[in-house]
C-alpha cells in the first residue's frame, strides 16, 4: 500500500482537486493506497484569523466564516458535487464551526484546546470534498476523520502521538479495497478531545499512517518538483535533488527547506519506508526519493538551506573559563522559558558561548539568561548578553562532506570573495552540516555564491512554454528544431516543455533530466493532448523550477492577463502578442515593474517590426539618456506590400488577396487595413520612449474608409473591387507628383497619428520595397539625421525569428548573470 498526502496548495481550487483526483486514480490502478489531505490552501490561516477576531469580540468574524462557507460550497458546485448528502454534511459541519466561533466571541477567549477544535474543520471539510471527487471518478473514496485513528496527549497545538495506541487503530480501519481519505494535522486524546500535530502536521499524519501499515512508500505531493538544492526564489539555478538520505532531509528541513515537516521523517525512517516528494502541478517530474542512504554523488554537498530571520545571542565573560555547569545552566534556563535554540557555537577557551534563536524568542531568552546568571553578572564573572538581530543562518548539507578536505575552506573562501562577514560557525563531528550565521542583508548573495561554487558545472536548461502554434508559433518551432541540431548552438540549452493552441494543451514536465517535447512529433502529440486550460498552464509554470519562459504567439487578451502573476513568480515572458502591452498605460508599467522586481525578463521585440531590433534600439537610447523628439515609420509590412503592388499597376483588391495568400496579412485583411494594428505598435513605441499614451489618444485613419469588420474575409475581398478605381487614382496622383503612398505612423509633440500619406523622394520611406518596415528615430543625439532601421516586417518566418532572437537574448542574459 502507498500513502499519498496532498498539501493545501494542491487543493486550493476545484481544478486542483480534479488534478489530485487524476493522480489518485492513476496510482490506484497500480495498487491499494490511502490519501491524507490538508485543508484547502489558506483555510488554516483563515480559521486562525477568524478565531482571533472572535476572541476580540469583533463581530466581523462572521464574514470570515461566511467566506469559508462560500469557498467550500463553491468548490463542490464547480466539481459538480453540490447536491445531496455531501452538501448536507458540509452544511452541518460549517454550522458547528459557526457555533464554536460564536462561543469564542461570547467568552472573549480562545484556549489552545478550543483553537485546535476550530482548526480541525479545515481538514475535515477538505477530506469530505476529496472523497466525493474520487467517488465521482469511479473510485471507492471514503472520508476518514483522523481523530478516530491517531491518539495523542493533550499538548494542544503540537500534540505528542501515542504510537502504541495509534498504529493498531490505523491498521484495523484501513480497507485495501477502498481509498481512505484521511484528515491530516488532526488527532484526538484518549478521551476524544481534538488536538493538532503542529503546522505542517499533515506530512506527519501521512508518515504515521504509512508506518502503521508498513507502506511501500509515502508520497508527499506539494507545489515544487522535489526538495531543491537551494531556495529557487534566491537562487534561480536551483534544481530538484533526485535522492536524499533521511538525515540530509532532516538537516535541510530544519534549516529552512519547508518542503517536509521534520517530525514526519522519524516514523518512515524507523521502518525504512521511502519518502517521495512530488509536484501536483507537474506529476511527470520524478521528484525527490528519500531513503536511509542516498547513492554516492560526484558533488560533496546535497543542498544549501537557510533560516532567514534569527537573532544571534552571545554570552561572554572571564569567569566562564574552566567553570563547570555554565552551559548547562544557560541552556536549562532557555528550555524552562520555552525557547528553542537553532544553532550553538562555543570557543574552546569557554570564554564565549553564542546561540541563535527566533527573533520573537530573543527578549524571553535574554530575560531567562540574565535571571539565571544574575549573581555571576553582579560579580563581574559574565558580561551583559549581546544580541545581534537581523541575522540569517546558512546551512551547507551533505553526507558526503565527511572527510573531504578543503570543503569548509571552499565555503569560507567563496563568502570571503563576496566580502560577506561570518558571525558564527557550527559544525558537528558527523560533518553532515556546516552552519554559518551572517547578516540578513547578505543572505541572497551568500546562497547564490555558494550554490554557484558547488553546482555551476551542472548543465543549465531553459524550459519554454509556447502558446500559439499557428503560422508564427509553427515557424518558431521549426527554427528551434533546426538550431538545436547545430554544434555548440545556444538552442541546445532550450527545452520546450509545454505547447498550446486554443483547443489543446500539451505538457511534458519530466523533470530536470527530461528531453521535453519532441519538436519533430509535436503536431500529432498536441492533437491527442488534454483540453486547453489557461489556469493549469499558469500554475505549471509558476510552480516550476529553474529558468522558465512563456512565449506568447497568440492574439489573446486572456493570456496577457496572466503576465503580471507569471513575472512575479520568476517566469520570464517573450511575446509577439501586442494586446498585453496596449491596455491602460498603468498596466504596461505594472508589467515592467513586476519584471524588474523579480529579475524576470519581459521581451516583446516582435510586437513592433517583426525581426527588426526596433524596441531594443529604442530602449538602449532611452536608457543611455537620449531624448526622443519624433518617431515616424511604416509599421505594417503587409500594407506596404499591398501599396507597392498598387503602384506597379495591380488592382487593389487583387493586391490584398495576394498578400493574404502569402500569409503577410492577418486572416482577415481588414485587421491590417483598419490601422488598428499599426496604432498598437505606435502605442508601444510611444510608451517605451517615455510618453505614456493611451490607444484612444492615437488618431487613426484607415487605409480605406468605413467599417468592414462585419464582412467575412472572402466577401470582404469581393467588396474591395468597388473601390479599386479610387485607390488606383490616389496612387497615380501621388506618382504624378513624384511621391509614393505610404501608411505612416508618427509621434511628435503634436501627438500620435496613423494615416495614408504621400511621401516625397527625399523621405526615408520613399524607396521602401515589398513587405519591409521602416522606423526613423529623431532624438537629441540624432536630430540632424534620424536613426533609421529598415528590413522585412511581415511574414511568419520573420516574426518567429524576432521571437527566437529574444529567446537567445534571454539565454545570453542568463549566462551573463551566472
């Protein structure tokens, strides 16, 4: 039997519960299992807040209860479970919760016992929902309240489990033919009082159930691909560790790697039950396997972890040297005051003892020690306690560090080169962990430097999700495939892990060593893939690791709405889609701010000029302090190709039809001829130049008058024949005056405008040929002669090349950063 535990992030929405149901169904087909669930994501915190509000006699605790009620009832409606017995059970439980909160409100007090009772509702509600979802999928799901199975003492909030009483209850209750869905975190005393196992206790529940039935494995499903080599928020190159020993996991978990609740390790370790940490959002990833011993690795360390906020306390004094019992009294006083010590370091002379505690414990620790050693302090034997706040602990962990000469020197040398001062050092004789205390402001720099020193030889991969696999997206995949075959090509670092069109979503999240989607087989694979779900794609990217890039080759506003959240999560965005950048100017600035804050890339060169380096040139000028005076250009290669054919004597309607046939125009050519697309490009240029214009500020004159949007493309082309003569006359008139028709976009002190214009022979756009684009920048530095960029500006291959260039620019940026 296997035990599968799902954390709150895996159960936060109806769609995530569907994913959990699919994972359980796949696992059940391989053998018997039981499931342990946390509360829905955020519910435990909401319950704590509701209890706190009620205890302060604030009536709006009812709003918190109503929000919890609505969330659970909405979930079962979205899962199509919102009827019959389930709705009644949830309703009854929610009413009991309301009564309990009302009692707290009346008494103005929340005892630890009462709080445990309140917190238990999160898991009790979620277990009912998940069990019902499994039943709807054809499995024999049954909700189990762990208060009937797990027996503890009455240490409310962090109860101690009675293993002798618990294990027989679990073995008797579990039926191998059904899928038991057990509440995590929750337990009970022998007399039936509700207790909880501490925050993160659902992991502990899963390990206890696994030990009781001697499970073949306990799988802990969370929102990352496994235990990471470092915190990916601080170290973008962090990667999932494929194997760990129990001891290594304990060390990493204690020092800040919050993937596993540390007490969970002992029950599994006592029976040699493997722990597997998996990602609900990326089930194909292999995750991290934890056993008694991990296989030998060429690298001496497994991972680097950190406790971000600690207070370092130091006790010194000449009277401590050679005096027995000082350390015992010191740590005894801390224990009696309920202070947990994170790290200890003592000089061999016994003149100084330093230790790290949580910042919230610092005042209590100081008071306890000063009281214990008051007489020694009065006699001058010990000095006043020194407290250094705003510190962090960095832990370098690995069983293979044992007897590896020079490893500690390498760690210290790396920090020395970064000019990072070490406040304290601790290392046990087991050589499993080297712990360092440093200033909190140096934490990120220290983690990145140590990680790079030990793990830099790993091949870095860039995971790409491409949405929009039509003409441009398809051409991009061809270019990627061809480039990846070249020796020493940067494209070999790129791995496509997701593809999507408006109907289908193909995800291949096979972990750090996976090859990604086969670029020679993607079309049939995509046709057989799951239905497109934007939220699933966003969550897959947000909960991934390493360098992740979303490429948007669509014309979708909905996809653009996800950019800000993706950027904030460390996902870079490359877009050929103009819509996300032409909404309100404040939204444009929010995207740029999100990219700056997270260090993610936001690249959209192909939105203006296809493959021409228009935006990067403009941004470089602005960054270097130049001021834009005027921007003028031909920003639609398709319209220019049509006007050139018109000048050569081709009928306007036939020129439009031919441009459409060649793939130069949008599927409906009116989108090009209306001027809207050109206006969007001008809007982007304006904003990057420092002028936050809105789309409605741009004066647009279509190439042809009227609104033709209601006509189907074929009917539109036929109707164009009525105006062939008018357009031919405009072209001939311009030619007779020594001019040529160009569809010009312009920005200057008078505003922004797009219009059909006859340009003279000395204008930069006069000699523009075919589907070329042209942009002329007049700036303070280029005032007498504008800086002109010219080249192909239409067609799938050219636009795809612009996107590809942005992707390679991102690869270069990552190399430079590292």
